[in-house]
C-alpha cells in the first residue's frame, strides 16, 4: 500500500510526486493517487484481510500517523521509525469525538456527535494538513515553509516551522483577528500582513510561489496538504467503531476540507474497512457565512461553478471569496443528498453560544457557522430524527474572542454575603 | 496601447519559456488574450474552452483585480496595464 503519483482531477494526466499542483494541460487541480492493491487483492481465502489492516491502524501512534498508509509520504511516517512518529514535530489528530445529547435534544435530534478539532496542537484542524504538507516538504528537500492564511493555517505553519527548525513565511490579511496574529508571531515566523483580503494574499502567494524555492503548504504542496484532511474522516469512522455517520456538517472556505472528508470515507469504504460497505456516503452539508457564501449561493442557484465575492463576515477563517474547490464541493453536496447553506453573523454568534452552552466546547466563528447550519437544517426538517449526525468543529473560540464580547453579563459585587444575596442570588438557580 | 501579460510557470513551456510578454493594440482583456494566443497558439487550448471562455480553473487579474469583479473578458485595458494569469487551484482550507 503506497502513494503512487499525482493525477489531474479533470483530465487524469499523471505527474510525478513533486511540488506540483496544477495540470499543465488543462489547469485542473492535481491530487494524490495511491496503489492499495496490496490490500484489496483477495487473499487465498477469497476475502479481504480487513482485520489485519484495522489492527495495523490501531497499533499506530495516537496521532494522524496511524493513518500513514493512506497519506502521501514516500518514506512512511516521519521520524527515526514509525514507532517514534508521535515524537516528531507537532503530532496532530486523535481529537475527541463527543456525543452531544444536550445539543441534539435542543435541536429535536437524537444522535449528534461533535468532532472537536480545536484539540489539536495549535487549536485547529490545520495541524493535520500542515503536518502532512511539511513532512512531504522535508522529503522533497525544502528548507523553508510558507502559506497564505486566514489565521488558523498561519498559527500552524509558524508552529510547525519552529518545532522542526525550518524557516517559515506566513502571509495573512493585515486586518486579521489580533489573537490569530499574536498566536502566529510568537513562534518566530516571518509574518507578513498584506493590505487586502485573503484572496489578495492568495494571489500574491501564488505569484511568489513561482519566484521562491519554498514549500507553500497550500499552493505548491497543496495536493499533499489536502490529503491531511482525510484523517478527520478516518478518525470519525474509527471512533464510531468502523462505521460512517449518516450526515456530516462541515464548514466550507475553499471547499477542500469538505471534499476530502468525503474522500476519506470513500477510500475506506472501497477498502472494506467500513462496516456495511454497501451503504452510501454520508449526506454532506456544507456551512458558510452569508457574508462570504459563494458556494452556498451557487448551490441555491443550481450553478456548478462559483462566482467570487468580496467577503464581509465575522467568520474570517472562512472568508475565501474565490473558493478553489467550490465546483467539487457543489458536486459532492448534490451527489450525497446534502446541501450547502449560509448563516448570518447573528446566527453565527448564536451558534457559538449554543455549542458552548450545550457541550462545553467553545469554538471560533467557523464553528459558530457550522453549528448554526446544523440548527438551520434541523429547524427546516432536513434531518431525520433517527440520523447519526457529526458536527465538525474546526477551531478554538479563544482565537475569535470579539465574537462573544458583550454576549453575557458579569455580576460585580462587594466581597460580602449581603451583596451576593441582594445582587446575585435571586438571578441564579440554586 | 501596450499591456504586459504575466504568464504562470505552468504555461511558460507553451509560451516559448516567457515569464511575461507585451501585447500591443488591444482594447479589452479578450483582445489581450487573443493577441497572446496569436503569438502562442498552444496557450489557447490550455486556458480557454471551445466557446472562447476561460476554463473554470483559470483566474485572470487586471492590475491585481479579478476580472470577474470587473466586466470579465470585456473589461477595457489601459496603456501600461498588467494582466496576470494564475491557476485558480491554490490556497484555502
């Protein structure tokens, strides 16, 4: 079982496993192809040895490298040996999947699970994709890593650079949330604030990528980077006892995470790792903010491409007006019977509060978007009460504190029992 | 009227190795691209479809602005303007 080559998602032209991301023939995106024939070839008994493959995964480290067989590294997990993979760099993954009965009850649903990817080293799912991209960058001999970021990726690239002793350049919109700027600069990266939107940052970095011998994790390393998102699907399936959920609600910025989660489910289903492999893929519901909803708009209008927009939303980590994987996200939502919905900034704040107050998980604005879309789907009657739903929470609330400022009151009293009794006691449940 | 066209690395082999080129006498983005295709015929099939529209994974920027926020291929170009062709498949999460 091994990574095989890069392949154009549009015209299927094959390329070597180098720092390439665009098909020279049709400009389509390149993605990683694998040769799993060692596992799917039937054994002498005529059945796939699924048990052995599951044991191989379960015997791996408590991080994404337990899924190294499905990731695009030529040399296997990074580190002196596979057993030591968990001690190299900033191991990501193996985040909690929590059953959220109080959230489900509030929404009139029966079974909702929250995949809390804020529990990664830099508190977002980006550590998964960066771990994979940086490991591949090192295999390819790069000395410097870089990225165009809306914030979470900035944190992760800067931290991974520090952990591995690599130089890093991080490009962000100059008006990013202060917490995300501080949580990037602290790692000693070369931090560049660009006067413009994320799409301006991305355009600049795409041009710069041709001029510098750097590994831009989400540009020239993008095929490898994107594969890291599959580990979210693998974990969800493993944590559910090798089963798939009926539905996943996932935030959409570029659409890469959304499509790669489904790709992970599909890959494992094809390998027979999933119980009941004849069952369909989960319904995939994408979540966007109304202030930046090019994919949701295209979905609603029945288009198969997205018209770019100028973002204006508090959900800055999702503020990509020109989503690279938009067409594939649309296709996926339609093929699985899902949808792509958008919610207002007010609904995003309510979503953050709903998740916090029913699960104890404090998410950033992107998680507010996802939670609010789940609430919207439930209210609309799209979800059968018997469905098993997974809500993918990608980032940490401490990174976007402004979103909750003023959303609750604090009692300030003199340090006396009398003051407590007169000013607070009546307002709380005893 | 001269427009500078910046060519992405992925297309340079089809453009005689040029990283940028100048197109004279074009009044719109479409005319700039037609001038480019006249010079390097192979570029046409790489970035335009059979109807002459841009392929969906091609982005074109005039002075840094995506032409889809302007008038698309009909956007007028000024003398000395810079037109940048880039892959759409970059960035994001």
